[in-house]
């Protein structure tokens, strides 16, 4: 039995004993993809227990790793504010995939709450079918204006907590976000 399997079994034992402190410690050591695998491997009742013990950031990051049916189970229980918080933590394309699973009225409410830049990015991805190249693309980029000095851009980059994963260049655009 590998280490990951043993870890999951200890977690399930803690759940059956009702030891929430043990569960939280074990959950904190898992990556979001491992949390998703654990959730998918359990019954809906056990999933809800585990979900309730997760930190909000881990929940949001785990959403993108869940299969559609399990993800839908958790999305139905989330309110608009929780979905907006999730949007801030996920890549635009992953969040658009999540919005595709929600009823249009909820999607519209979530989009209203996003700032104009995030909303524009999400809407640009939502305009494409899920399985098309446009629907799969990642639009998380860093853009700068031609008038900005390199020192200002570097200061901005240092202030960013995280850069988009695919950042290997900065894109220079005008006020209409055109190259």
C-alpha cells in the first residue's frame, strides 16, 4: 500500500471516529488534487463532512480537480459570494468551466459581482463552447500599457502575490486591450 493510500485510510478512520481535529490535520497535508480524489472516492454524506472541514481556499482550489457530477454537488450549495471568491482563486478557463455548470441566472449574478476586467475575461471564454479551443484557452495574462516605465512594471510584478502560471512575457496593449 502506498503512502497516499495509507493517508486516505487514516483520514477515513478519523471521519468514522468523528475526530475533527485529526481530520483537519490530515486534510491540511493534502494537495487540492488529492482532496478532490478523496471527495470523489467517498459517499455524498462523507463528502459533505470533508467539505465542511476544509479551509475555503482549499475548497476553491479543489473545485477545478473534481469531476463534473461531484463538482455540481458542491456548486449547488455555494452562494454567489462564495462563487465570486472562488473566481478570484481559479484560472479564468477553470472558472468558466464551473460557470457552465450553473443555471444562467446564477451565472449572471456571479458575473455581476466580478470586477469589470475579470468579468470581461470570463465572458470572453464563456462565449466559446466548452470543448472548443476558445473554451479551453487560458486568458490569465499580464498586460501593460506602452506608456508605463519598466520600473513601474517591475514594482507591480513584485507586488503580485502570484503570477499566472504561463507568464513568460508581458503583453503590451492599448486602452482597448488591443496589441
